[in-house]
């Protein structure tokens, strides 16, 4: 019995560490809530009521979930291919602006042409923004982290400069373009929520990527390149091609998040169209060790916590920043858990 339990624990080690870390972070978050003089149980209860208490709350939570889901997957795909995509935020901005530009420039086209054209332009622009650092890294040996960080800033600043310059809206506040044509907008699912039909495109993309990562040869190649690129090369894998595909797909997912923000939520490009979705996605992806199924779950949990945080603050006077504290603690506990588990495994092998 003990040996079978030990074997089960070894097989599910990563999942147990992630789940244990999240439980610990929620516990310590409750301690912080208690320091504010509030009841942790009541605070968490008000959070969940605010996020899931009725249909409108659920739809609002799902609307928050979509960009977080895509951002989490954008980071996870790149890492699984052995690439660090620190520039996903810039790719999101470039993709979002490209979609808005299509609408502002070719607004007279029928929707059946305009909508797919804007989507393709947004995804293509974001993929190109991911291809540049990947090309320089894989062919020139330049540091991928430095490259993506620099292009991240360049992408966000360039699109912001265009938005306050030649593409500044004429009847809106500074920092936004004019609205895109109605023909290229994703339809709202209800009148009282920002959730729109773009969620089906996002979920479809996530399902495809999950299947790629877990059940295909390409997903296996990504994993091999991440774990040991030299071994993968000796095994006949085209490491450069595989890693480039991971980076491009990462850019496409980040770009899709930007496209959906323009075409389904904001209906225009804004200089602050993203409150840091991909940076949050990076934290969430790290928390579940970049696993796709874990990414779906943790992004939804975070969306629930973030959506209900305002209700918690209103009812208990606990600041919404507690949500960020809980998630950051979870990442720290996950990192510590993996480190301890690896050290224990090394000692057992030595014995």
C-alpha cells in the first residue's frame, strides 16, 4: 500500500505541488485578510459571489478570462518549445493595432471580408513581432530574453505613438483611435456584459494548442527541445524549426488576445488596451509549470478572483490587491516546492 501510494505521488508530483502551493497561498491570503480585521471565510465568500453570484457576474468573469487564457497559453507554448517569450505584451499590442488599422483603413469593405482580414492581419503582425527575436536568437545567437524585452517596449511604444499621432481619434479622448466599423465587431452575447462571440474563437484556439502540446509529434518535439536540444538534434529533430514554430504560435496567441480586445471589447485601439495581461499570464503559466490543462484552470481561477475582488473590497474593506498577493505567493510556493522535490529526488538517487 505504501509503495503504491509512493508511486502514485511520484507520478503526480507536479500536480500535487501546484495544488498544495495554491492551497497554501489561499491560506496565507486569509491571514493577510485577517490582518485587515476581516473574516477570511466571509471575504472569500463575497469574492465568489461577486464573480459567480448570478448570470451577469458569470458572463463578466468569462469576459475577463478570455485574454488571460490566451496570454497564459502564449507564454506556455513558447516555454514548452524551449523559448522565452518575454515580449508577448508587445505582440499583443502590435496585433491589436493591426486589426484596428484594417478597420480604420478599409472600413468600406463588407463584413464577410473585413472581419477575417482584420483577424489575419492582427495574427500575422503579432507572429512577425515574435519571429524577429526568434530569428536573431536561433540564427545569430543573440539573447532571446533581451531581444523580446526590447521588442516588447518597441511594440507598445510604437503603437501608442501612432494612436496619439496620425491615428488619433477625432471624437474621443486622447489615447484612442476612432471606432472600428460595426461590420467587423464580434457580437455581444448579452447587453449587460462585454462577453462576445470571440470567446468561441479563443476557446477553439486553446483546444487546438492543448491537443498539439499533449497528443502530437510536434508537441513531443517541443518538449524534447526544451529538455535537451542536443539530444533532440541527435534524434533527428530540426531544433531550429521546432523552436521557431513554438515562438510563432506564441505570438499568434498573444496577437489573438489583442485582436479580440479590439474587435470584441473596446471596438477601437487604446494606448492602454492591456492592463498587463501577458505579464499576468506569465505568472499563471509559471504557477502550473506551463502545463496547458493547468493553464486553463489557473487562468479561470484568477479571473474569478479578480472579478470578485471588487465585491470583496466593498463588503469587507479588504483591498483588491490581495488577489495579486495570493497568486504571487502561489508562484513562490510552486518554485520552492519544485526545488525541494528535486533536491529530495537527487538525494534518493545518490542513496
